[in-house]
């Protein structure tokens, strides 16, 4: 392994529970080129490893002036990979094609700008096909506003997927979008609420139109079953391990792959 991490000790999660990275101007600087190369290598993996997305995106924010603290956080992702090298998404055939989505936000999670982090996950049946973890472009003054912006971004992705799938003969309406904030759901469904939310950028209000048209239906889900939680913050081991199989992730050792294939053929 080109980063010298091939003999490291494995860890259970890609990021320390509740770790909040910041710019760390007084920290010991590290080699920028090596740091960026490590981030770049991990970015390729996020296309097939949703469990890495939040940790890698968090470290990627500090590529301009990385310090020892940022490098340690990045090395932990490699240590996590060492123990989960065979993990991946398993897509069983002949399952339902219903389109569903989850949206979540970590309010003011960025220590430098106090901006929130949006997370979303889109499923076809029980197969995870799209996911994202992104720092919001504006600072939200409440959890409700942060969740509302996250739901709006998730809705935009749903509409794009719906349009793509229509080319293959699939027509989706009343697409369930799950959120763990009742106030944000009320904001999307209630015209009166909008007089209190004029400071939210107009571009986010299109989710209300989609709800009115019946394209998207909003549902409350408890935080325990909010699957997009894994894309917004560093989680404790028990929570992390609870969510992984629900995202469709499995250990893909040769023995497991053979067994899964046999189950599919039966």
C-alpha cells in the first residue's frame, strides 16, 4: 500500500464518535501533497462504500492546510478499511423497485463556519443506489431550517432519478421521503409556516411544490431508523453497525459471495 498503512491495527468505525474537526491553525503542518493523494484515493472508494463517505468528505475539507490532527483522522479511515476490506453493497435480484429516500442534517456541524451538513440516501426497493454528504451553502439558524434544506436537496435528487427511470418505463409518484424532524415536514406542507421562513433561500422552496403536486410524500421517521444519519456525523460503533446492514452492506468474503449466489439461484 503506497501510504504505508498495510500493517496498521484495524478499528471499528472510520471516525471517532462525535469528533468535530476544525482548521487547527496552531497545529503541526503535514505534507499537503501526500494528504491530498490519500484523500483522492479514498474518494474513489466512496462510489461503492457509503460507510466511508462522511469521514472522507470531512477530511477533504481541510486539504488546503492539513495538520497532524487531520492526518490522524484520515489515517483512521485507512485503519477502518484494513478490517473491512471485503465489505461492499449487495444488490439482490428480483426485488421491488419502489423509490424511497431519507434526508437528514447535522445542524451547525462545521466548527469553522457553523454550517450544517446535509445527508441523503435514495433506495430502489431495499437497494441503496444514491447517497450524499454535503456541507450546506448557507448557515441555518435552526435545526428545522437545516433539515428543510437537506430535504430540499434530497428532493432534487429524487426528481432527477425519477426522470431517468421514466426512460426505462418506470413511473413514480407519491415517493416517500423520510425525515426525523416534524417541524421541517410541517414547513414543507403548511403555507402559513412560510411567512416565518422568508429568510430561507427561494431555491429550497420547490420541495413544497413537489409535495403539493403529489410527486413526493413526507413521512416522519424516528432518529433510530433515520438511515441518512450515517452521512451527517461521526457515529458510535453500535449505531454505525446497526445502520450498515440496513444500507445493504455485507462482508463480501469469497465464501459469503458463493453462499449469496447459491441463495439467489435457488
